[in-house]
C-alpha cells in the first residue's frame, strides 16, 4: 500500500521552516550574489530552528531528523533562495553530519556537533583533488599513522565551505590514502580542522551560489588526533558513499524545488505579458514546455523523496546498501539537467529581462547547473545505475 503523505510532525517542520524562509531568507537571498556570504543572523536563525546538521543525534545538539524530513527542509530552503547558497550550506552539513554521527568517535561528536549545530562552525567534505574527482583512486593526499594519531599531507580542490571554516572554524571530513597499493580499499577518512598554519586555503570566483565559497587547500604535514578518525582505517571509500548518497537525494529535492519555483515565477509572467495582442500564456508554444517541465519536476520530486525514504529504510534494516545507491543515483541523474531546462524555458519567456541580474531565475539556473558535477557527476550516476542493473562484472573501470 502506497502512502504519499508526510507525518503531522513533518508538516509542522515544513510550516516553521517556510515561515523562517519567507521572513529571513527570501528578502536577502539575491543580495548574497554581491556580499558573497550568508548573513550570520540567517545562520543563527537556522541554528535556532534546529536545521543545522539536523541529522546529528539530539544528545550532541542535533535534531536527529531522518532523510525524508531533511528533504522537506531542503526543498523549502531551495524555494526561498534562488542563488542556491543556503540550500548548499544546509545539504553539505546535513549529509556529513549523518556520516559523523554514524561513524565518528564519541569524543569528536561531543566536540564538533554543538559548534556546528549552533552555527558557529562549518562541517564540510573533502574528497576531490585537482587530478581526482570522479575517479577517487587517483587521489594523492596521504595519511600516515603516528604515535598520537595521523599525519596528513597533500591537497584538495573544489571544496565547498573552505572560507567559512577559515573565518569561523570547523573542518572537513577528508578522504585520504593510507595504503596506496590497496586502491579504494586503502582510503581512510578523518575530520580535518582547517584553521591551521600548515594549511593554506584558496578560493574560486564561482559561476553561481556565491553565498558559499568553493576552493582548495594544501595540507603540509598536519597531525590529526586519533579521535578524528571516521570509522575504521582503510574503510573511508565505503563510508564516503553513505554521505554522498544522503547528499544526492537532497540535491534532487533541491533541484525539483528550484525548478518548480521558477515555473511559478514563469506562470505569473506569461499570464500578464502580452505579445501579438494576447498574453504569452495563450500560445501553445509556451504552454507545452510549461506542462512538460512541470511533469518532469514532479517526477523528479517524487523520485527524490523515494530515494530519501529508501535511505531511511536502510537505516531501519529494511533496504540493502546498493538499493539505496541505485535509487539516489537515479534521483540525481537528471536533477540538474531537467531543472536547468525548466529554468531556461522560464528565462526564455521573460525575454531580454532574463539576461539581466534583476531576474532571479538566472541565479537559480547558475546554482542548479553546479549539481551536474557536485556530489558526483551525472555520468557517474549513470555508471552506478548501470552497475546495479548489469552486475559488477560489467563495470568499465577498476
Ligand atoms: C560547485 C561545486 C562544489 C563542489 N564541492 C565539493 C566539495 O565540497 N567536496 C568535494 O570533495 N568535491 C566537491 N566538488 C567536486 C565534485 O565532487 C567533482 O566536480 C565531481 O566529483 C567530478 O570530478 P571532477 O570535477 O574532477 O571531474 P572529472 O572526474 O575529471 O570528470 C570530468 C568529466 O568527465 C566525465 N566523466 C568522468 N568519468 C566518466 C565516466 N566513467 N563515463 C563518462 N563520463 C565520465 C564527466 O562528464 C565529468 O564531468 C564540487 C564541485 C562543484 C562544481
């Protein structure tokens, strides 16, 4: 029996997040393109609502939310912030708090979560390097056990939230090579605080989502205490996928919400803008893409919540590891592409105005485009789905 309803508690959470979004986020969202930062009072407001790192256990200051509840919050944030900055700030912390909560040491969780959940610190993820993104086996950052912990040395690139950590504190769950000859079976994950004289941070001028930084950092022989080990040594490659999968479901929800919000904006526009003596909305050439994009965004949203629900089922022992991998990859595969197309059509209806910074939809377009790579390129989603359909013997890579 299918039940597509959210619980009463989830609807109340949506209500309070929406109210916060309308009052505090929507009015300042587009300004983040200039200020290039999320206002601190917004971060504090999110903390007060309990939606920062909401997957952390309440005993460490989190809300203990499941993936579906996190998806509800993600879509509300995405509706309110066309720049995508706040949704990204939220989804990264929700996903990696999930991993820290599941695999982190008691000492690390007691230290890190209260600061992340209160909005003081940022918690990110660092796997990508300049020569290793989709194919993590190519990474070069190393970890060597020492008497008191581990020595990390190397470089990470295209990492979200580096400037936030540099300024306010926190760190990234960082995937490194401990046993290089073992390939993906030789990777370990540690929490790496970035405020360290031996860590140099750089950042990029991104195409979109300007309210949150993306950049890189070099690590020059930095010692990490044992308490910051995430899970077991040499198991990092498997652990990291649990975080990426959590994130992929949220990204699908964020893309669907951004697309639906843009279609709403578009519908208002085509009802009032007249061309050739009638509203644009009366032309079949405008109605058909509206209908098609609406159907695609609805399908995307449904698949996103099915993926998030499956994630929760796995936590209850009712779904297998690879069932989750497959459905979250399915949900993210077309997320960026379809949402970009929906937003692009809305921009087309708005004529030259859409090519100005006054039009909020162009910000949404640039934000949503990032998800064709971030948290796994869309081609890698195809690789995962095909792997689950055909079996591991048909994988084209080692
Ligand atoms: C805005 C933004 C924020 C990011 N934030 C983070 C972060 O916080 N932490 C982090 O670790 N990383 C982050 N990333 C990096 C992201 O995870 C990588 O971009 C992604 O994994 C792809 O890696 P790559 O960019 O090195 O591309 P590559 O792996 O070099 O791939 C390049 C292209 O080749 C194609 N390709 C690759 N493999 C295949 C294949 N098997 N079959 C067919 N085509 C293929 C794809 O089109 C892909 O886009 C971020 C990226 C962006 C854009």
